[in-house]
């Protein structure tokens, strides 16, 4: 079977999200998303782009001028009734429909692994950001996800053989932190902040609680897992965390 081209994958992504099968950030953050996840502030006067916004839930937590870009028209149709000024644009994250140096900040919330050519997206983000503009990135890290993804490999092989592997997860678990930081640096960014999120023990704990009936009642087991996760988090470098949060600042050219 011939390998899908970039355009094929994008068409499959659109079909998937239009059918409501992809993740679309249904949960609205209860607090300022940037403050909570990056310990940073967005000015009310700033123009912020959420790239791969889904239905725009992340933007609802911010006080600024907002643009939500997504490749799926149906995602944008599902946006919640909004009283604030949010502009939704259907577009390709690898070819952003904005002028050079027009945007103050860009959010990429678990979005890079959805793009067939995520390198182009980072280059485009650099192009549309003003000098000193910020890119807020949350993404999975290939090294840190190994303990989580290895048990899923047999399942994914079967899904690929059946043709049911989700194209919208095309790079899920395959983009390393070192790769992303390299791409940012060659595209005129400086890494300002870098945080490691949960450890693989924390992820397993969440999965066990969700799928094993009655585990919530075993408080001693939950406490043990959480304590183990906390201890590991103190000594595990960010590069070995399954997910990370990264703030990059666009340099003046």
C-alpha cells in the first residue's frame, strides 16, 4: 500500500474531525490557561493565535484579542456561543493565512503531532510572530513517552493493519523534545521556559483510576502511586518526561 502523502493525511484529518472522532479540547479551562501552564501573562492588548484550536476552548480563558485556527470547518461550527471577540479561521497550520510579524503570541496546545509537516508550522509561527513574540507549546516527548507507548505498540500495529490507526495522531509519541528545541532555535527562537509535566507513573495512575473499577476506593494504592510519581518527578529531567511545556521567544532578525 502506498504511503499517504501530506495532502492525503490532511484530508483524512479533516474527515476525522468533521465526524467528531478527534479530540477537540472540549473542556474549558477554569483559570487563565497561559498563567496556569506557563506562569506567564498575556496582555489584554495582545493578538493571540491558537493554532489547531479545535472548538476554541483554550481561548475562552484568555483576556485578549483572539484568533482560533483549525483545519476542520465542523470543529469551528461547534464552537460555543461566545460573547467575546474571537475570530475563527479555517486554515492550514503549515501555511498560516496571516501577514509577517502580525501576531503577539501563538499557542500550540498538543497540536504539533497532528501536522504532517510540523517543521513548516514552526517556521510559519516564526514568520507571523512579532519580534519578541511568544510561542506557548505543550507537546508529547518521544523519549519520555516510551514507557507509556511500548505497551501500546501491538495494539497500534493491529490498528494500522486494519486501517483504523488515527491519521490525526500521525506524529504522536514520535516528536522528541530535542527535535523541537532545535527547530525553534534555527527559526530564530530563544527557549525562555521549559517545564516537565507528569511522569509515566502519573499517567499510568490516571489510566488505572479511569479503567479499573473500584480502584478509587483503595486510597492507600492511590496515595502510593501519587507519592511515587512525586518522588520521581523531583529527579527525572524534563527530557525524560512524557509531556512538556515550553515557552519560546522570537528573536529580532
